C-alpha cells in the first residue's frame, strides 16, 4: 500500500518541483543541501562483482533556508561497495 501511495505522489511532486525557484535570478538565495543514506542491501551472489556486494540507497535534499515548501529530493546512484567485515580481512 505504501509503494502505491508513493507512486501516486511521485508525478505530483515532480510537477511541483519544476515551479520551485531558489532565487530571483538577480540576487543570491541561501539554500541548504545534504545527502543521507537510508538503507543498504547485501546483494551477495547477485552482485556483478562478488567483491562489492553492498548496494546503498542515498538521497540528496536541497531546500531554501526558511522555506520548507521548496524541498527538492533526488535519489543518488552510488557505486556498490565492499562490506566492512570483508574489507578489513587481509
């Protein structure tokens, strides 16, 4: 159910993002940007490279300072990585 609701919201959000203006074009505007990692999955034997089986879900957010209605989120596409316990073993 949650996936269906997200799929319904997505076109509306993408259309509203086109209307967001982070500045007037003649002066600077303060914005905040940050990236965060929400989830990781161990792809194990499904990974293209067996040495790098960890897939990450990362997002970048940008918002005009003091105007939460201008929040824009973009899903990032990070590279797969080694799991930490594998990376530490010589």
